[in-house]
């Protein structure tokens, strides 16, 4: 990667047109960059707001050529962009994160190996890619969670299994693709850490985030993390920095952790991009995760983000438009009532159709202290018909 700083006025590209790409584009534009998005969907959220939208598949040679022609540097908005496309782009343009790091994060087995190589604890696990390996799984890993090695997020591509019969059935149901079986651990908390690292090796962190998932999808993020001890937060931050350094990572990296019932910290997974749990930073920090993505890509200085407000983020799924369930009449959520609450920031992603489980937007509540932020967020959740937390 060239060491020169790419200044505002240049064009930056992003592979992927979803909401993460959209927020990257908005951050880049606010700094004065032009933007280009490559995504096959003509109505992709990022493509709708970028200066240029290249409607092509990630491996389309003409599309990649157009992206390189327009852009001085290119990033990605989700981890399942083919690493091969990033290799092609990286031969001609600055690309961050690089193909090697993305490839690790695309493969759960490689990811766990990276955790172990860096001395970061993770759940006891075993790779299952043949009937022989299935038969050789130790009893200690049951009950467990079976996860496909590739693809699968937001609870997809995985199954809880209690015994060997359930394990065999689940592997069959997943198509006998390579999987990782993780021991089911007693969880107390879920945390995530976002680290931004530049090509020089300089790195900064956002504050540790405490997350609540429902049905495998992030529902609530609170910052500061209300239930994590300072020692746990420090350990998570140090582990995230170590992983970014070991991979020679350039860009924004999210590392998710579990805090176990006995207080131990184990790494769950990594995402080579900004993360749903960091959306609060747009409204609660002086530098957002998306501005950090722009800075790491262009070589601009990395300044340590300062959280200026306590924040609670609520994920807004398509279910909110169908409160009576599928087949009922679609309803618009009560935006006016929500925006009457103090410190509420609404972000909708420009997706045309609301579907159950689809991420349609998020809502961040900022306040002078965590108790006030949580109180207003609970009011917002009640208005939306969401469970308390």
C-alpha cells in the first residue's frame, strides 16, 4: 500500500451497497471526498447516496475495472465480498482491509486459529468437515453450537445441539459443509471492541460496547458498557489491538467477546469492517467508526475518539412495520412520537421493503449520563413494542 495521504477531493470506493456502505459514503462525503459504490442492486442503500453507482457483481471484471478507474482507494462494507476481488483491486489500488485479513474473517476455522496464534482465548471447538471428524468430536464439546465455517451471520448458518444425534442431524441439515462445533458456554455478557488501525501501525479504539442479541441479531448496544468491569474492558481492548497488529490490519476491525459466568473473557468472532454495535458513535462520539474507516483508508491522522454522550442504540428490524405479523397490514412505526423524546437520533437506511429480520435502521439515544440514556431508550422501546432490557 502506498504511504501517501489521499486528501479530500479524491474518489473513494466501497465494495457493497448495504447500510454500512451507505454510512461510509456519508462520512466520506462529509469530509469532502467523492464516492463510488459497486453493488449489483440498482436500489442499494449505499448506491442511492454515492456519487457513482456501478451496478455489477463483485467478481465482474468490467465492474472492477470501472471501480479502479474512478477510485484512488477502495474498502469493503461486509466480510463476504470475495477475497479474490480484493486481490484484483489491491494489485492496482490501495485496498483496506486487505484480502488476507478479510479471508481470515470469512472462515470461522481460520479465525479461531488466529485467536489461538495471538494468545486470545476462545471457546473450545472442533472442525467438522468429514464423517470421521464428526465421529471424533469429544464429548466435552456437547452441548454446543454448530456453525458453518463460511457465510452465516445474524444467527444464520448455525444450530444448537445437545447430543451426538442432534449434532449429526444438524450437520446433515446444514448440507455437511465444513463446520465448527463450539462448546456452549455459560454467558454473562456480550461485549464488542472496535479498533481502527492505519498502515503505519497507529491504532485507536472506541469505548467497549455491551451488546444484547435476540434470535441471533443485535438488538441493543449500551456505551459505556454498564456491567463489564474495568479489567474486562481493558482485556478486551488489548486483545482487539493484538489481533489487529498480528494481522497487520488496516481499517476498522470489530472483535466480539463473551464474558463468561465466572468472569473470564473469550473471543467470539471478528468482522473486518464497521459493525452494527458501533453505530452509536455517529451521535455519541466526536469521531464515528465510519470516519475512522475513511481515515484508515486514506492515511489521514487517527485521533482517539472521545465519547461525549452516554449512548444506547436500538436496532430497528423490519418486524416493526408488521406488528400484527406476516399477512397483516403494514404500518409505519411511530416516528413522530419517538422523535419527541429527548436525545433520540433516528437513522433509516433507505431500504424499500420492510421484511421480518431485515435491518431497516437504528435509533440512538444520547444523554448526559448512562441512566438517563437508558431511561429514554426504554421509553423508545415501549413505543416500538420492543422488549425492555
